[in-house]
C-alpha cells in the first residue's frame, strides 16, 4: 500500500510539472514554476530578450523585488509561421485578497505580448491560445469587451478557478493605435514562492 501511495505521489508531481511545461511555452519557456528571483535571473541571463531600461524600483517590506520588461530579440520559425511580428515579456508585482483567510497574498504576474500586422493572424492566435488555456481549468468564462475612449478595440477572457500556485490566466485581443497593429496579451498570475 505504501508503495502504491508513493507511486501515485510521483505521478501527480510529474503531471503537475508537465502541465507547467506546456504552459511555459506561452511564456518563452520561462521557469514559471520557480521563484520571482529565478524567473528574473533567467530573463537577465538569457539571450532571448533585450531588457528595457527602467528607473522604477518595486519594493515590499523594505526589500527590492525583481521585475523585468524586455523585447524578444529573434523571432523564430514558429512565430514566422503564425505571422507574429514581435513579442515582449513582463514580470511584475501584485497582490490579491484571500477572503476565506482574510489575508493578502502576493502574486507574480507574467505577461507575454504578441504583436501582429495582420488582424486575421492575431485573431487566429487568440483563439488557439484560448483553447489551450481551457486545459488548466474546468471553468467556462464568457468573453468580455475592451474599450478605449468609448470605442470597442478588443475582447478577452479570464480564468480564476485554477490549481495552486496559479491564481489566474487571461488573454486579450486588441487593436493597436490607429489600427497599425494588433496585440494578443497572455497573462499568468501565480502566487509568490519563496526565493
């Protein structure tokens, strides 16, 4: 019986990590199951991104929080096939309120931005990713609309009924400034892990 329980525990752990691996594909293979520091260090040391300089410093309890914002340097064949013109990644900070335990929980929002010059390609990519995101939840969510200055510019979906440590997933499709580009934004919000 003890052997069976140990085997089951190993299988659950492997399944959990493989789920993270497929989700990491949407975030440039970042180690999304690791700490904020590890993810930021990966971005800094990787030759995938060119970091945008910023004078903004995020702190919590007197400690500096690692954040990151950078542009993908090279668009690979997979991106070319999907007509993605460019992409960016952002690691930021946030918090959410746990009503049940009356406590604030810190989160690590990880956001991928994909830019397209062709509307049809952006809408197709949005639909593909939205289908992938349903693999991580049983929740069915309606699409919502995105407005800018009273003008409809896009739509999106949010999922929140997820397994720890993921607290939320979202995707949006938006028309860019003066219809010059289209943007698909994919965001993972994950509870903060210790360093």
